[in-house]
């Protein structure tokens, strides 16, 4: 059974990478299978990890143990069920109610974490290199980071037309942005190449393939 599973995995891998040649039925089969399995898996996980412990068990305890305080779960349950109203044109307007709660709660709950991650941590990361000025390279790195942060922030300052000094500083900010985007893109490419190497290594180490290849 393990051997069969290995060959199925290898076949699906080849079906996915066949898209590099052109779109074909093998790729579509593997793609649809992946989407279907993922949807089924997520549905099962959602049922067991969310519905059962947070809805079914509390409501069950109301009738079996008399924990009437758990009845408060009915309100979020009804709001969640309203999300399915989007598939019924007559009652699709009801979906606005849970969406309003979600947006309002998410906006309020994300203020502090976003302030911490996007502002305070950025300030700390910009100022921290100046605490280690023992080497000339550390000084240069600290100054480059400071210049990059300031120029990038001024590039997104749209209250004044980008001319003169502000325009020149904005151009420098564009350079730092392009460097950041390039590094992020390079990291993404390398991660995809790493996945490709992993799948090729998996195929080459299959029992039959491994026995054919020269040692």
C-alpha cells in the first residue's frame, strides 16, 4: 500500500508539472483533485475543530447539564448561518449583518497588533543598529537603514507634490522599494525552486527509479 501511495504521489507530481509544456487534461485532473481534497479536508477540520467544540458541545451541555449560560453561543451561531444567505437572492441582504460585525471587530482588534508590528517594531528596527557602532560596517548599515526608511516613507507622502528635494528623496525611496521587491521576488523564486528540487528528489528516490539510475 505504501508503494502504491508513492507512485500515486509521483504521478500527480508529474501531472502538475506537465503544465510547463501546456494546459492538458492531466494537469486539470490533478488540479481539480487537489482543490477537491483540500476543500474536503478543510471542511472536516472546520467541523471537528470549530463546530463541535464551540457550537455543538456548548448547546448539548444546556440540555444535558443545565448550563444555560452557554445559550449565549446562539447569537454568534445565527450570525454565522447568515453568511449562507448570500446564495439566496431574496435574503442576500442579511449577509451584511455578520460582515459588519466581522469588519468592526477585526478593525478594532487589529489596531494594537498593527501598531506594534508596523510602527513600533519598525522604529525599533531602524534605531537598533545605532546601538552597535563598534565597526565602520555597522555604522554604514545603520545609516543606510535610516535613509531607506525615511526615503521610502516620504515616497508615500502625497500631501505635497513630489518636486525639488521631496521629489529627489522620493526617487531614492523608489530605489529602496525596488531592492526590497527584488529581494522578496528572489526569495519567492528560491522557495519554488526548493519545492521543485524536493519533488524531483522524491521521484528519483522511488524504488524502481532508484534501482535503474546509475550509482
